């Protein structure tokens, strides 16, 4: 699959059930967000989208294959900083460039409007931590007062794209 098949668009209501189906159980949901119980519901997904600075739906020939948000509300961030949140990739598309494409598009958008783009990862989600490191992000946990919450590992995107 080439990146040329991907497009970024906004979330539409018909995407919601499909995206929710990509998170089939509590274990998967806890890797994305620690505050939302045992299943990703349409109400939770819509709330994430409503609270976001921007919502990203990655499509392949019109079909949703990825979802993420950018937020300044989910955590008390410094001015001119935005967080990438709730990255979800269709399980059949994982490890096939979709997440890389989506994260890079988000970073490009974020760094056009903000000085710093960060991401928060549940410490047990080692796969995501390795993924971000592979993309050139660096860990900033405990480097700033706002990153010292013990429930998360924080990463910052490289600022030169």
C-alpha cells in the first residue's frame, strides 16, 4: 500500500460505528485512554471529536482506516502546545504504514499552528512508545512539571519536518 492511497478528512457520523469496532475490548481501550471504562462507545468517540482542536480520519479510497484527534483541553499544556490524542488504526491496517502516515500528517498540521506537538502514552503501551521513538519523537516524561504525572509517558515530535 502506498501513501498515495491515503487521504485525511473530517469525522462523519457514518464513520463512528466502524471506528468504535476497532477497539473491541477494555484492554485495547486502556491503551488509548485510561478514563473510559470497558468499551469505546459512539458517545465517547463523539465527545473526543467535540473536544478536539481538530479530528483526523485517515481514509484509503474513501474507507476509514485510522482516527486521531489534536487537543489543547485533555491535559493542562503550556501555551503554544497541542497534544495528539486517541490514535486508533483499523486492526487490519496496523504495521502497514497507516499510523506513520497519520502521525506525520498530524505533526505537519500541528507544527503549522503550534510550537510544540506532544503525545501521551499509557506506560504499559510499549508498542506505541517504540513506534514514536522510531518516528524520531523523544521522551519528555518528567522533563517539565506538566509531564510529571506518573500514569503516562510523554513524547514530543521533532520540530523540524
